[in-house]
C-alpha cells in the first residue's frame, strides 16, 4: 500500500518533470536528460520533488518502483561519483543494471558508439546512462537508439545531473527553498540574491557550463573566476547573470557559494599555465576563506586535487559541503531514472 502511494506521488512529480511545451528536447526520446537547457523550471521542480519523495521512501517500497527494468551504464571515461551514484540509485529502485566500460568491452576493438548503443538495446536496455569524452555524444546515442539517454558528462559540454545535485545541495544548505516534496517551490526568484563563484578550469569544465546555464535561471548570480588560460573572456556570454572576475579574493568576497573546480592536469598540454602561480592566486585555503568568505558554502564536484585548487583544511572543514554534495547525487539520480523509465515515457516512445 505504502509502495503504491509513493509510486503515485513520484509519478505526479515525474509528470511535472516531463516537458509540457515543445522544446528542443522533444526531438529526443522522452525522459532523456542531455542538457540542463532542456529543462523548464517546472521540470526542475518536479525532479527535485521526486528526489525528495524517493529519498524519504522506505527502501522496501522504493525497490518496487522500477522492479525488473533495465538500464545500461556506458562509460568511456573514468568516474567514481557519477557512476556509483547512478548505479546505487538504480539498484535501490529495483532496476537491473549493467556496466559497459571502454576498457573491458568491444569498444576496445573499435566498436562505434552507435553500434554499442544498438547492441545494448537489443540486449534489453531501456535506458542508457552515458559518459563520453566527446561533446554531443549523448545526442547521437539518443537519436540512434531511440532510448532515453542520461548524460553523465560529455566532453567539455555538460554534466546536467551534477548541476541538479549542486542545486539541491545549495537549496538544502542555504534554506532558500525547501528540499521538499513541493514541486512548485522552484521559480526564477528561488536563488535571487545568491552569488555562486565558480573558480578554476572553466575552459574544460562541463560542470561549470551546466551550472552557469542552470543557476541564473533561478535568479542566482554566477561569477566565473580564473586566469585567461583557463577562462576565456567569451565565457561571459554563457548567459545573463554570468560574469567574470579574475581576482579570486574579490570574487570570494561576494560568494555565498564557492565552487572549486579540479585542475584537469591531463588537459593542460599546450596551455601556458604556471601551476605554482595558479596555486598562489586561486587556491582556496583556510586563511583566504576566513578572510573573504567566512560564511560561504564550499563545493567541489570532485575529484579533488588536494593541495592544488583546494587545501585539505578547507575540503574537510566546517564550511565544506563536498561530502553532502555526493550524497545528494543519489536522490537526484533516482529521480532522473524514474523520469526516464516511468510508464508514461515508455508510451510516449512507442
Ligand atoms: N563529479 C563527477 O563527475 O565525478 P566523477 O568523475 O567521479 O563521476
């Protein structure tokens, strides 16, 4: 009985999290999440509300929601947080998962993304969670397979589920809107007056892009911070509400949320970046935080380079919400899986 009640409430939120008006997403299978720009505020509210419903549900009831449904995790890049949280989220809903990684599959023999996707579909996958090194690959996979695709990070493009879990973390910590079952709580004023400073390797960061595209729509001001090598002037054109401040101390002094990004040392070839100078100017360390942002919430999508963009003292300190950020990932990803696999979306696809 309790299971049925949860199913009905989650379906209501999931229905709100489906596009109600035609958007570019509508050309892709229903339930896909390829970009945060495809989500209306109503849909974002629906996802957040479903996440809260699912998190609060009894594990036994949750496990029946998508019992026996099948999802494939297709990962062409390493991942700890995203992969594990999608997998745990799926399993807690009763979904049967299979992991296909580029390291131990026929991808190593040169099989294309399209053929891999079609093969997974033939094997019964009803949804694919894709991490890929090429920007735009989730769009291709969704088009070629007709299955809902959840973008788990594509190249330097987007990481939409990360932005949603970052949003949930901020809402919980700043207590601006309840992280509750109320889907209507999200509006263009939800984050009004909140300044989020994103610092580091903006150039290569899909997390920065998704957050910069999402948060201003809820009223936040997003300040991007970093040296020219990692933050081109053009980044300011990501949208209204996004600006650049090169001086970290000045940016930090305005921050309600300080989101630090990993320096992607594997992508620095060809860039003239002096890491020692970078650390002096942009590292978030305890003295800097205490001086300029003693009340800010500290976030980092991970993995962290401790001692480079952030010190251990800050990462493990009282202002850090980094561990909590990871925990929010499971609830958000449960909601995204329900959205992708709920019966309504299946009918829409047929
Ligand atoms: N935040 C994030 O994408 O981390 P992983 O690479 O470990 O999934």
